[in-house]
C-alpha cells in the first residue's frame, strides 16, 4: 500500500477533521471516501492511516479545550498529593475519564481482528449510519436536557464511556453520536453532552492513533501522506469543534439524523449498484 498519495491524504484529512466530532461517523465517511477513491478499506495500512490522522483531530481538541484540560489535570495531581483537594469536581472528573476509557481499551484489543476484518465492511457502515440515526433521534426526544456539566457523575461517565464500544464494533454508528445520545438519555443538556463526548474521546482516540502508528508505517503507509493528512485533520477539526459547540447550543440533533439517513441510504444504493464494494 504505497497507495495513499499526498492529494488523497489531503482529502482524507479534511474528511476526518470535519466528521471526527460531529455525530455523523468519521469512520463511515472515511471508508466511503476511500471506497470512492479506489483505496481498499480493509487494507491494514489504510486502517492504520485512518487511525493515525485521527490524532490530528484529537490535537485540535486538546488545543481548543486546553484551559479545561490543564485545570482538570492540575486538579487531579493536586488531589493525589492533598486529601482536601479530592472533593473538587475536577479531581473526580479526571478519574471518571480514566475509568470510562478502560472498557473501550479492553474491547478494542480483544476484538481487533473483527474490527479490522468483517466489521470494516461498507455494508456494516451503511446499516450502522441508519440505525444510529434512530438512536440519536430517540435520545434527543427522550432527554429532558436539564443537567449541566457540573451535574455529571461517575455513573454518567461510565455509561457514556461504554457507549463508545458501539462505534468501535460498528463503524458508521459514530463515537460522537453514541456518546452524545447516551448523555442525552441521561438528561444532560446538549452542550454538556457534547463536551463530555469530547473529553471522553481524547484519551481513547489518542491511544488508538498511537497504537496503530506502527501498523500504518509497517504496512507501507508513507510518512509524508500520514503527516499531511494529520495536519489537515488538525486545522479542519479545530474549526469543526468551534462550529459544533455553537450549533448545539441553539439546535437539536435532527439535522444530523436526517443527514445520516441520507448518507446511509446513498451508501446502500452505491453498494447495491456495484459502484462500491
């Protein structure tokens, strides 16, 4: 797989940056884009490339939420040294992120052959896009949107963290979509649900990118396309994050639901006609 060119890396980086934190499935969009460009979606180097350029999007989240992250990490370290600091919400929240990340790490390592094999199918992506849309719509209708970020608990973090497994096993379901939907069902308001999704995604996606780096390079993915795709992903993701937080403050998730259904239906049609395989 010398296969991914600089131009293709730019396109894939842009797709990753736009879709990583929107509840529309970055994995699904990357696989669709790779398929349209004739790139084998189940090639180990391609899977690795997709995971690595996610680091660019995660870096954008780290920069965008830098002050929050410094505050939370600082509270965690102070709590380790000072018992009185352990009552602060930020100290507890840091531990919740750690605990809530463990389930997806365990499942990711255990199910790696399935994730990179049969579950990487575009048919799975199409079905997951549509099924995930129904879940998102129901969650937005069910949620009472009354709890803010300071009202979150360990139970909330664990439920939201575990929901990431859905997107891991069923590409197209969307990690952001799964986590935001779960948070809405738990009655978090939309902005709080979105921010919690970001904070829980940072360690999981960073770890995945680092873990896949050796496979991406070892399987033939060139350094230059990896670097270009990652940089483009960073720039585009930063803008995407800023837009999303403003959008959810005033709108429901219905626009994403409709978009996902249309993309899922289009993908089914392209697969059925043999345009994609």
